């Protein structure tokens, strides 16, 4: 009986891979509200990227390590206490669930 229960549990886990993904920014999560923005002190804004320091090299995102720093000009603040400029840090690629921004683009 215990063996049968183990097989059923294994079958359920294998047939529902979205419940066992290791990366929190998997595609199915991105379609929902961001669970990391629960704190009212989070910086929510719309702005344009002014500069990028240490961005990943295009076309070779795999294997790049470290952090990139993006400087944004804030055009619209959705939370209190945000200055006119803010730095956003992100990974450079691979399995780090990073986001890559382009200088001059509005996000």
C-alpha cells in the first residue's frame, strides 16, 4: 500500500512541473502579480534608463556572472520617497532570473 501511495505522489509531482520549478521567476509566475512587491516601502516607478554599468554582452547571456547596474530617471513614482534617479541592480544572465534593460528605453 505504501508503495502505491509513493507512485501516486511521484506521478502528481511529475505531471505538475510548475509546482516544482526551482526558479521563482519562471514563466508562470511572471503572468501573476509580483509576490516580491508586498512591502509598501518597495520602489515602484516608471522611468527611462540613463546609463548601464557592467551590462551583459548581447547574444552571450549564458555564463556571465556578476551584477549590472542600471540608472533610471524617474518620470512617474507609484510609491512614496523615490528620488529623481534610482539605481537598479540585476544579474547578468544564466539561471539568475535577471532582467536586462536598454539605455534610452522607458520601463
